[in-house]
C-alpha cells in the first residue's frame, strides 16, 4: 500500500510539473472578418493548433493564403516572444476557413497575435470577442481598410466586443440615412448592438478581451476619435458634363489600380517585412482616400474627387511596381531605365496628336491635355538626363530613397500622361479649328515675362507646383505651344500673388479673402463663354470654403487655417484660368476658322511648294539618297554571303523574324492547321535558315551577353506566370514550389554567368570559349518526337468543353 501511495504522489507531482511546463491550449480558434473586392463584408475562422516542435509555422487552409497573410503569422510569433519564453518549443499550424478562394492581406495580424499569446498563456479567448488590424513586431496595431463593413458583419455573427485600430472609429459610410460620417464607438451599440473599442497595442487588446464586456463603458472612448468632414452637395453645371464622365471613369480605374497593387503585394518575393508593411499601409491609406473621392463625386465636387483619386492611383502604381520587381529600387536599375525609355516613346507619339492646330470649341480641354503632357515630359526628361550621386543610402532597411524618389517622379509622369490621353479624347468632339497659331505668341510671352519677374519673390524649393508650372511654360515655349504656355505662366503669377496675400494673415483674414475671391469670380465667369477650368477650380475652392466652417465649429483652428490657405491658392488658380482663357477667347474671335480636320496638322513653315525648281531639286536629292542606300544594302548583302560578320541590327531583325515565324508555327499546330510531321518539317527548315545568324550572334561577346539577358528575362517572366497560375488555382501548392525552385535555380545560374561574362568583357577577354558555343536545340526548341509541354497544355485547354455556368468564389482581403 505504501508503494501505491508513493507512486500516486509521484504521478501527481509529475502531472503538476508537466502542466506547468506545457500549460498551453493545444487547439483553439477565433473569428476574423474581411472585405471582398465588391466591398461586401465576409466572416472567416482562424484556427491554431500547437504541437511540440522547434518554432516552425505552417499554414494549411481551405482558401489560398497570400504572402501578406503568411507573413502576419510569422510576425505574430515574434510578438508572442514578448509575452512567453516557450515559443520555440512548439510548432504552429494555422488554418483559415473561408468561403473565399483567396485570402490575402495582413489585417488579421492582430487577431492572430492575440489568439496565439492567449493560448500560450493557457487562457481561452472568448468566442464573443474579435478584432481587426495589422500587427508589428513590437506589438503595435496598425490601420486596415473596410472597418465599417467588418464591424457590421461581426455584429451579425454574434460578436459582442469588436476591437479596431486607433483612429478608425470615424468612418464615412453609406447608411440608411445616406452618406454620413459616423463614430462606430457610438453608432455600433445603437444600430447593431455591438461594442466597438479602439486599441493601440496587443496589451490593450489582451486586457479588453478578458474583461467583463458588460462593464466596458464605450462613452470613455468616444472623445478619442475625430469626426470626418463631408461637404454639402453643390449644384452641377452643364458645362462640366465632360468632367463628370471623366471623373466617374477615373474613380473606377483607380479602384482597379489599387486591386492590382494589392494582388502584386500579396505575391511579392520581397523579404523585407518592414517595407511590405509600409506599402500595405500606403494602400490602406489610398483606399480611404478613394472612398472620400467617391463621396466628393456624389456631392458634385468633381475636381476634388478626381484629384484625390489621382493621388491614390500614383500610390498604387508605386506599390505595384516595387512588389512585382523589387530590383526597380536598385541604383541604375535596368528595368527602371527601360520603363523610362518606353514612357518617353509613348509621350513622343502623344505629342504628335496634341501638336498644331487650335480646336476652338474644345480649346479648354486641349490646353489641359497639353499641360499634363508638358508636366509628364519634363519629369521624364529630368530623370533621363540628370546624373544623381548618392552620398548616403538610407530609408527602410537600406532602401535607396533617391531611387524611390525617382520612381515616384516616374509614376507621376505616367499618371499625367494617362490624364492627358483622357482629356485628348474630348478633342474628337471639335467641329472648328484655327490653323494660325503664331498670333498667340504675344499673349504667351507677356505671361511668361510676368511670371519670371515674380519668381524672385518666392522660394521654388518650397512650392513644387509653382516650379512644375513654370517649367511647363518654358518647355511649351520651345515647342511653340502658346496656349498652354500662357496658361501655365499665368498660373505661376497668380499662385505667387496668392502666397504674398496670405503672408501674415490669420484665419479671419484668410477666410474673408477666400469668400471675396469666390464671390467676385462667380460674377465674372457668367454664362456666355465656357471657362471650364475657372469653374472647375471654383468648385474646388468651395470645398475648402465649407471645410473652414466645419473645422471652426469643431474648434479645430489649425485645420481651418490649412483649409483656408488651400482654398485661397485654388481660387487664385481659378482666377488665373479665367484671365488667361479670356485673352485666348478674345484672340480666337478675331481669327478665321475652318472645319475641324481630324488628320494631324503640320504648322506652316513659310516654304512655297509651288516653286518648281525647288521641287525638282528635292526630288533629285531624294533619288540620290535612295540610290546610295540601295548600293549600301547590296554591299552588305555580299559581305553576309561571304561569311563575314553581319551587323547587330541585322541580327536583331532576323532574330525577331525567327521568333515570329516560330510562334506562327506553334499557333497553327495548336489549332490543328498543321500535322506534327508538317510542323517539324517546317520548323527544321526555319531552323536551318536561322542557324548561321544564331551562330554568329552567340559567338561574339556582345551576342553572348544579350543571349544571357534574354534568358534571364524569360525566366523572370516564367516566375511571374507561375505566381499568377497559383493565384488562379491552376497549380497546386507543392507543384508550384517545385517548379518555382527549379526556375529560380536556373535564373540564379544565368545571372551568375552574366555577371562573370561582363567582368571578362570589361577586361578585354571573350566570355565564350569556342567549345562552349550554345546549340539552338538545347536553348529551348522542342524535340522531334513530340510538341513542347506548353503546346500540349494549350491544346488541352482549347479542347476543354466550355461550361455555361460556373460559380466563382470571391477574392477577399482582410
């Protein structure tokens, strides 16, 4: 019996010891909430299973989890190490059960951290508690999007306490009463029967999660949040109908750009978690800005809405480019230079469409399109011609902020180019034009001289918009674009005058100045002439006029002052648009017009083509040029026949032709227009014709480097396509990992070979021994026995029956 009690005592002590060491909850779950692409709220379940291990994280999910969500799991583990010391003694199996096919975004980070810490501390998280928000390694909770919808769905799923990031209680949302600003801390208990509290850290969340919900006084949290300003609707002017349609389309485009950026960020290969977090915060902020833009559009503040959407678009393009190609932030990035050159080409083509004649009945949109083109062109020219010497690299974990600034300038140029394209579409509605453009030179030069005289009064370093407009006017002068030259120069003068008049004034004086300007300009504009941009800027100034009253009532003087200063600057822009366009309209009325000819107009040069002797001379000169060119081509052809090296231009041309013909053969094979025998026969003939070109190309150092560069681009494209296939559910996770690692291995090999070859070439050595000349058959041509696997896959897709109806799960972000 004694031995029995000894054994029982031992087991009891051992059990208590074991319970102390392994005092964790092995399995638990919590509800999380997301918002779909359509803006609908969605409930999901986050479950966690803890087993003995070495601190590894696994994610097994019904839906496809994106990179951002997986990263949130790892950050939660780092947060847990601040609370318990046993984190590395276990492995963690996270699972998200959702009706969505893809789950991405780190907005479940805070919920994950709270669930994990409570389980490791042997505290069972109540099922009536939930939260949303990102989490950083120090335990701070960051902002997320869609808080209003998430809160509503949480209330419908039985949640009694829903915690949100600090500063997000104030939401502008569509309620049964229309668009209004609501404080969720006050609104949610009254309308939905759920308590909502703002939290800063995981400490706050853990304390609230295990407190008595009934005893929480939400009134203590209401004053902590700030009400958002929503202007009252203003009348819509018929002359602004084009801007109404343009803004509506642009808001939709901005939404698409944000979604593309979020998708790119979810599948990024970036390993810098802090940079990923910063980019995600940028997207969340942009989504909020876009929501405000939609509300402004509904209230007829069209330019205010478009301007906000423009900011969101630029931020989205920056995030997308970095997420898809992190190397774009490297100094002397080849990809960045390529993008710049492509944009310069597009701007050159766009210039041809904007050049020349003056379109009388669409002159306001013509000037606006040319201004945006000038701003974009100046940005690109600056990026292409300015040599930047980086003395110190700083930023997020060594991110080159100089290159980031360059990328931002590029994205602004791209966005301005796109806006110029949208504005230029209005020119198709023109009916009459003026071909005499020199008569506008005097107006433009007078405005530019006035601007130059005022420039010393202000420091341009502090006013980027003034510098941009002045540079635009100077570039317009070099192109003989006198209308945008006058408009930009006039805006410079008026903005400088605005700065002078605001200097030293307090809120009452600023508000009075704004009101007087709006009233006076309203009377000047009238209804006789379009004055499109004067009206547009006036409406934007009215937005700030309402904002001043709102902030004054809330005793938020500093914000009222900022609104007043912005409003004064905008109303001076409106006055500038009125004055410059008034001069242009008056000059137009004095000139003869002709029907609009959609063909490109070339400004007259003064050359008389009825001079027959001149015509004969030109024809003889052109004939001589053609003869010389033909002789040169004949000589080059003979050299190629003798086996001498051919030019790199000829190599490129013949390479492109080979690729084009090869692709055409593949297409015909897939479509069944060629049998396998005919396909291989024609392919071999094509190979024979191209083999001598390929051999010469690869036997030169330049050709070898080009070949390696091409291989790298192809492999990089393969990686992107693999990620897209994974997101679309076309490949399984194991298959994706296997194929991804193989392509990545080949990519690294080729990158390494490229670096070595460049070093050899720089030292005067050939990087390609004769014994190592590549063979085309090894470079990717399919074998003679069967078509390539890619062709087989394409053929299978073509033969698949088309399903008439197919349900799609919504893509969601948390």
